[in-house]
């Protein structure tokens, strides 16, 4: 037989049930706040992405013109090895014409494939008159040739005996071609 609860036991039971209800409510509120925080972060990220996408869409005409220009003017090559050799030969001839000495030349391996272009690289160690070398380097990058300077290190040649300042230069030049599948 069950005994009747005293008023003190009833109040303790109510207190225990109240604590359990409060703890359950705290767990539910904590879960809700966590989900709300995640949802608000996602909303903020999506708004930022939409803003960025809107700006890209506003510039669509500009980028379409660029894509058309690339499709028309980007050079094509059958052999990246041959294209790399031609680039090296062009750079050697230009340096020779300007009186710049090539101390070392390297044909680095082909870079990892890219869906937008194929690339050949040539690395040179050069020595020459500072003004001449700087002037030549300023003409090196060209959107029309699809050519860019990937790496450049210049230092004064402290052992030079010439009257004009001489520099040593480590140079990596890249040239880009249409991907095999076209643009």
C-alpha cells in the first residue's frame, strides 16, 4: 500500500519536477540558439555571395568581351615542348641583342594542367647593365603575347668591374596557350 505524501514531500517532488522541466527547457533553448546561430551565419554568407554574384552579373558584358578576345587571340600550340623551346630562343635572342649575358637557363617541367590555359615556363639567370636589363624587363609582360613574369629576383653585382652598375637577375617567364579543348 502506498502512503500518502506529506506536504513537505509534495513540495520536494514539485521542486524536482520543476528542476527537470527547467533543465529540459534549457537544453531545448540551447539547441535552438545553436541552430539559430548557424542559420544566421548561413544567411549572412548567402547574402554576401549574392552581393558578389550581383557584381559579377553587372560586369558580365565586360567579361564576355574578354572571353571573346581570348578565344580570338590566344595562341595555339601542338607541342608545349616546342613552344617552350621557342620562348627560350626568343628570350636568348633578345638578351643577345641587348648585350645581356645569360649565365644559366632552365626549362622547368610543365605546370599542372589548368582548364583555362596551357603554360610553358623558362627560367634564366642573367647578368647585364642595370638600365638595359630593367628596360628589357619592363617590356617582358605582354597581354598580346600572353606572356608574364612569374618570378623575378634582382640584385646588384658587387663584383662587377664595369663603370655602369651591373645586376644579376633570376627570371621566370611564362607563356600561355589555349587549352587542348579550346576556351
